C-alpha cells in the first residue's frame, strides 16, 4: 500500500511537534524553582528548548532522508541533475528562522521587563554610602563590621520578619513612590529580580553583600548582624546591595534564576522574593582568582519565625555582655557548675564517682 507523500509529511510533522512539546516540558535540566521570578525564566527556557528540539529533529531528519533516499545507486555512473537554486525554498528557510528569532526576542524582552530588568537602580541606593564599615586586610578573605550601634532597629526587624502578613510599607504610595517627612517624595524604581506587577508589594528587606577573594560577607543593616551565609525570610522581597572589595565577582543562585555582578567601586543591586524553604548554593560566576571555584556559600530561605529566631541568636552571640555564656566566661563559674553540662552528657553520676573514690581509697590502703 502506497501512502501519499502529503499524508506522510503531515504525520511526520505531527510526530515532530509532539516530541518537541514533550521534550520542552519534561527536559529536567533546570534546578528547583525557589523564587517568584523563576517560573517566568523557566517558561522562556522551555519554549526555546521546544523550538530547538523541533529544529534539530527536522534538520537531522531531512539529512537522513536525503542520505538514504538520494544516495547513488549501484552501477549508476551518470552525473547529478544541475540545480542552480530554488528561490522560494531559500526565502522559506530564511524567513522561518527570522520569525522564530524575532518571536523569542519579544518573549525575552517581556520576561526581562516583568522581572524589573529594564528599570535602573534607585539613585539613593546606587550612589549612597554604606551603613557599615568593613575592617579588612589586603589579600585577606575575612572581614568584620564596625557598626555604630548593634541594638538599633532590632525590634523593628524582628517584628517585620516574624509577621505572617506582608503589609505595604508605611507611607508608601502605589507605583513606587514613598512619601517622606515634610511632604517630599522620592521615586523607588525596582531593580533586577523585582516583580513590579505583583499586588500589594511589601517593603523590601535590605541586605548588603560584599564579595572578596574568596568569600561573601552579608551584613544586615537593621541589626548589625554579619554572616558568611545568606539567611532570608520566605515571601519577603529582598534587596541585595552588592559590592566588591578587590576584583570582579558575580552573585549567582541557580535556583533563583538570577545573577548580578559585583564590581569594585560600582555598587549594584539584586531583588528577589524567595518562595520555597530550603538551602541553595551561592556561586561566584566570574573568574576572580586561582581559588575562584572555592568561593561558595549558601542562601538559607526559611520561614519568618525561623528567620527572626536566627537573627536573635546572632544578636546574642555578638553582644558585648556574654557573661551568661559558660564557654565564653568560665572564670565566674564554680568547678562543679562549669563541669555539670559535660558530666550529664557523659552520663557521670554522683554514685559512680563515690564508688570510684571508695575503690581508689581501698587500693591505696591495701598497698
């Protein structure tokens, strides 16, 4: 039974389309989506994967058909028919890729606009002075903050972090304008990673990220907390003020689908809203030296309550009055008070000590 070529071509097109759509939706090449911007970027990637799969199957299929169908037959010594070109075919295979590229460009532009990539940084953030000083040494990868007061802003931070709701910032006007004292207004323009179109946006949570060879230092201005890991509350927009102390670095979290350069002398910013609890790697995506591959840390997205508890723990650990911590100031503790936690952990009981003392005294008297 001879199947008409038109039917064969139609069936091949349907099969190619189904395979392309399935691969585009089930490739499994992307990590978990952990931010509000991730689904938008994944949708663009899935579309490009689907189109790329279809073009690959089409081109390779045509090549295989041509190789087997139009190969030289045994005993055929004649020349091939002279072909000088096919204008309609050339227009077709030029216009189709052009339409695909133009469509992907428009789609990419729309996604980039939705995550705030077309909006410049806020002027006060891009050119403002940092709220803390960094004490570092040339060539060192350790830095420590010198905050003016670590207790300032702590109650406000805990209240905001532990709140289940995300109310709009006090004095904020829809459209990114914040009313200041005295009636003046300042324009707040979202940066890369923000979602300008979302309803009832909450006030962003500001964190300062400083990259240096070969570590990231994260400072929380509201509390003075400094850490080598980035802790963020889920459901809250985070504004990351990024700077570099030495060479070019790049802050990249694959699960957030966002990356921003850290340029010496030129502050940058990155906004994101984590929506999934978990730990995700922070990778430096710019070659920054011989140990570039070891410049890794992690971002810990946790519930507002857990985040508030972590901040409180960091405040206690970095406070000046640590007399209540036995491991820090044991001189004020009696020997039995100091050893009590370790004795309980080892299972040492007074009865056992009494037996050992009695046995030792008996051996001493016998000798």
